[in-house]
C-alpha cells in the first residue's frame, strides 16, 4: 500500500516540524496539518516563513521548501480526515488538572475527541498513527471508540512515538537515532499498515534504523526513554549539591564518569533543573500507571526523579536570596533566558518560571530578557501559576528587549537558559553598569567563571564552589562604595 495523502491533527511542536520533514522527504505525498487553533494555523501560513509559530533552527527553510507544494496547514479538520489514508494524532496530552489522577495521569480528553471526530468523518478504511505520547494500552481505547462509533470502516492503529528534542528537532528528524513503529503483526491488515508507515520513513531513514514492535512496547518505550533521560539529569544534579558541600567539581565528575563507555558523556550537565513539556508529565504518567497496578516501589523510584528536579530549582532560587544577604526585597534581579532550553521558544515547565515565582514571593523586582520568547508568553506562564494576580505580575516583572537593559542597575543576574549569545556578551560592560557587589548565578554553567571573577563578579555556579571577585577588584569596589 502506497500512502498518497496524510493528515496530521495538531500543529504544535511535534506535528508541525515532523510533518514538514515528512512532506519535504516525500514530495509525492500530500501532507495536511490541521489544528483547531486558528491563530496557530494562520502563523504557519504566514507569507514570511520566519513568522511561523515555532522557532527551531532549520525549520523555516524546510517549511519554505514544502509549503504550498505538498505541505498544507489548515483548520478544516473534517476535510483533511476525509481525504487522508493515514492520520497522525499529534495533539497535546498534558497532566490532568482535575478529578481522578489529578496532577499525575495524562489527560486524554483531546485524544478521545480526535478519535470520535475521525470515527464520525471516516467513510473509508484509515490508518491511525499515535504520534502523541500516550499511556501504555491507549491504542486499545482508541480502537474501541473508533470501532463502536464509526461508520463500519476498518481502522488500523499504529504507535509511532516522536523522539525529537526541541532545539535540535530538524536535525533529529533528518537523522533520527531510530524510528519506532508499533503495530499488530498478527493480522494481515496490521502488517500492511505497519509497512505503509515504514515506507514513508524509508524515503530518508535507513531501514535498519526503523524498528517495528508490538503496540504496547512502542507506547511504553517512549515513556521509558523520557524517564531515563530525565533520571540522568536528576542524578547529576543530585551530585552537584554534594559537590557544593565537598569542594568537588561537578564538571570534572561528568567528564570522569562520561568516559566510561557504559555511562557515556551525553546528558550529564548539571543545571538549574530540567524543564520542557515532556519529562515531568511523562514521568508522572509512568508513576500513575505503576501505582494503578499496585507497583508502589516502581512508582516511588521514578517519582524521586521529579522530587530531585523540584529541589534543584528551589535551592537555586533559595541560594540567590541567601547570597544577597538574606533578602531580595526591592532588589532588581535580571533573568537571562526564559525558554526551557536554548534554540527553542518553548517555555513549558521552564525552570525560569519557578525561579521567578520564588523570587517574586520574596518581593524581588525581576527583569527578564530572552532572545526568542515573547513578553505575553512570559506573563501567561506566571499567571498560570496563580501565585498573584496578573496586574501584580506585570508590576513586579518586566520583560525587556535588550540584555544590557535587563542588567543595568541590577543587584544580581541569573542565567536560566543556555543561549549561546550569553557567552559572547561584553561582561565588563555589564559589570560596570550593575550595583556592587555584582552577583552572578549561572544556572547552566556556561560562563567563564575565572574571567568573570577577574572582572569583579561574585559568581555562583551549579556544583562548583562560589567564586569571589578578585582581591584587587574587591578593594576598588569598596573604595567606590565608600
Ligand atoms: N514537544 C516535544 O518536544 C515532544 C516530543 C515528543 C513527543 N511529544 C508529544 O507530542 C504530543 C504533542 O506535543 P506538542 O508539544 O506538539 O503539543 P502542542 O500543545 O504544541 O500542540 C498540540 C496541538 O494540538 C491541537 N489540538 C488539540 N486538540 C485538537 C483537536 N481535537 N483537533 C485539532 N487540533 C487539536 C492544539 O490546538 C495544539 O496546537 C504530546 O503528546 C507530547 O507529549 C512532544
């Protein structure tokens, strides 16, 4: 079976980039990405390809190549479902905020709505591909809804979790470590559906990298992969706190253990804590699933990854208050970076949100600069926490367009995202326009600590001893202060 028409429901961080690359690599397949969010679709269709709603290096070029040729963005969901032979479901599956499983289980409301809509519209057999990250055995529920509410047509359900990382999504999609497809290998229709999806990817991915498994293994592999990745971050972050108490250097530890081929060097960078829309939600979901089977030890084991991450964010903020002589009330603190990692404008679960909230509770005056995140997003993130009313958030936290404006007259700077441009700033200039002592908290360990100390900064990094300003600078700064 050769697929000629694909529909993807959900034009977000996964649906948009994934479908853009599928369209780029399969010019003979018509790919339509649909969404109920009109503004998002309008932005995907913006004449100026730099205005598409998602920032990812290389994405706008891929969209420019395929859009209007065989890649389309639309709000006409029914039409796209009707025309497609293969439908990807790539809608959001956030943590539930109500009812049973609140704060842990994945909210499958949007998935179910998609299934009901597909069942209502489909007049011919369809292959349904789970692209969203889902609890294990969701395909069973999908099948039941499709078969019981459909028009008597046949649905094959495949699981095809997405492993791209934001910030490197296009590279990851062009050169994936693997493609995972879970399907029903016990039936002929299941095998045909699986092969049809294999063929889509085989246009640019070598066949040995395309793994086929049963549906449940595929669903659970995605949760497992995210749990293992997040666990590494929490593991090195746990060691970073021990380093700060013992004089060991967490960067040296990462290098030393990373050279062990069984451990490997990647994902061993200590930081203010992981963020992003996936790690926390997927681990909470895993914990919930384990608990629902009565597997309490399994649940507790994975929950600790989240507990450690929350602790890391909190202790970073606490350290700022403690270092600034136990009060930040009325003090200007510049936050460099709001996105949860560099090269993305995604802010979901970003450590910056929680650090800012903590400091605002301590009555600090915050000024934020991020090269890609818009002010309205920053305020929306804070308002969502509900810690204070929107007006107070706008009074106490300002968003500026230039880093030097953020740092002028600040008591302290906290680096919260590892944007490359931060390394290239004129730090001497920044030092000169700050209040003294000039404190710097590097939540990503990206800046040159020695250089900063020589300029006069008092720097705090993660998992490293605090560096005081050089003696010579200390004398000058005391003289100026006096
Ligand atoms: N963001 C990532 O890095 C990443 C990586 C791998 C997997 N995932 C998973 O992929 C899924 C999507 O994530 P995302 O980051 O793209 O989310 P997102 O919130 O950016 O996008 C989801 C989109 O789906 C749309 N939508 C919801 N219900 C709809 C419906 N019934 N009809 C049409 N459109 C609908 C929303 O309007 C939204 O634009 C999630 O399950 C997530 O866990 C995300």
